[in-house]
C-alpha cells in the first residue's frame, strides 16, 4: 500500500512538473520567456510552447492589441494670446518591441506605468502645439495640424518606449469653467444684439409692406369707385334717354308716371299720413276719367 501511494505521488509530481513546462501564447499576446531573470525569447506566434519549470524559466504575457489612452484630468493650456483652454485627447497605441518596452518600463510589464509615462509626453507635445496658436486656430482651422504635430513628436519619443503610436485625436476643446460663463454671457449678449437688429429690421419691413398694401388697397378702391360711377352714369344716361323717348311719345303717360313717383315718395311708409283736399290736383291721377275711372269705381 505504501509502495502504491509512493508511485501515485511520484506520478502526480511528475505530471505537475510536466504541466509547468507547457504554456499557450494567445494571438492577442506576446509571450516573453525569462531564463534566470533575463529575457531569453519573445514569442510572437500563437500556439503551444515548452519551457523549463520554475525557477529556471518563467513566462510573462504582454497585450499586443491596440490600446486607448484617454487624457486625465489636467489643467488648462495657454494659447498664443494668453487664453486658457481645456483640451481632451486620446491616443491609440500598441506594444511594438516587447524587449524595449520592458527595459524602458523599469524592467516591468505594467501597462499603467507605461501609460503614465506616455501621458506626460503627450501633454508636453500638446502644450507645445497649442501655445503657438490662437483660440480660433485651435478650435477650427489648425485642429488637424495640432493632432499631426503631436503624433509626429510621439512617434519619435515612442520608439524609446518600445511602442507604436497608431493615432492621436482631440476629442474636445473648451474654456475652463471660470472663463466659460463669461464667454457664454458675452456670446449671449452678441446674439441678443443680432436678434434685436433682425427684429427691428423685420418690423420696419413689415410696416413698409403694410403701408404699400394699404396704398394699393386705396388705389384699387378708388379705381373701382371711379369705374362704378362711370358705369352708373352711363346707365343713368341710357335710362334718361329711354324715359325721354317714352314720355315724348305719350305726354299723358308721362304725367301719370310722374304722379306715381310722387305717390311713392309720399307714402313710402305705412305710418305716413297726408291730409289734403281730395279734389286737389295731387289725386288727379287716382280719380282718372273715362272708362278706366268707371271701372275703378
């Protein structure tokens, strides 16, 4: 029984030692093989690998993917006209030379330590690019040039770190909070002034349009009244001509028609009362004579 236990224990120890000699390099990683604390080999190809068991050899893995470094909470940067700006940026980078990366990272493999050193370099390069430009240049015209300048400077410095700079981007450019309020108020005042000018211009144009419309309306009404009076005058003239022609043919009818007009004018309301002598000439047309009068009686 003791012999069987010894054999099983020996096999387990041998298996553990054998397992410690195997390691797998992922395609997203570099494998750095150390031998007695010294870098022996950098493995770039993925797959299953062998090594001596510890403490003779050990493996450290480094991320080979493109990493993103965001700007930390930093102070403002002065422009050429001595105005402060807060610039947020990001840097895309990756490890290009694992040996160089480890040597220049104080012999360590910490990504955070490398990013802290890279942040300092980025901030210095950004300060150099911004301080020689105006606010307008930074906000609009020279933004791409600033990113290109920072990237070019980082490419040279990053080689000593064993890393590669893939891209540099400026995410946001803004005034510090202490300045932003005053700038906002000034911009608001300028916009308010422009708005007031537009309103006054619009009001003047509106008055001009209304005055022109009123003038055109008065002209149209006057022309319509003129045309109406002209047509009415022509109608009255034709009516007068017809009446004159009709009255000229029969004088008795003309006298009778005028009498009817007089009656109509005198009795145009039910409440009208006229007291006259029935034998007066006013009722001559009503009395009539001959067959018409006899029929009426």
